[in-house]
């Protein structure tokens, strides 16, 4: 059994998501440079590595790298 710590990220097709999801992910951001939320993101790229999923892009205001971690919640209780 191997416990692989460094999993190579796989690029996914962000634009395969529904327009509503795309809009939400592009608007609901946090920029560490501007220290502001919901400034927006451009040039999104989606990645997956193991159980981790995220979207990387550029802050619309300053152009710094923005990363949005995707957390999938189980809607069934």
C-alpha cells in the first residue's frame, strides 16, 4: 500500500459547468493581495488532485493569483 502525498493535479474543463455555476465561482472569490472578497476572477482553470478540487484564476482588480477551493457538501441528511 502506498500513501502518495504528492498527487499530480489533473486539469478539468471549467467551462463544462453550467453557466450559473461558472458565474458563482467567478464572482465568489477572495483575493489575498487586495484583502477583499467577491472582486471576481478571470482566466479560470479547474484542477483536481486526489479528493481536492479547486479553481485558479486572476483577480479582476489587481491580477494576482486567486484560488477557490471547491467543497462538495452532501445534501442528503
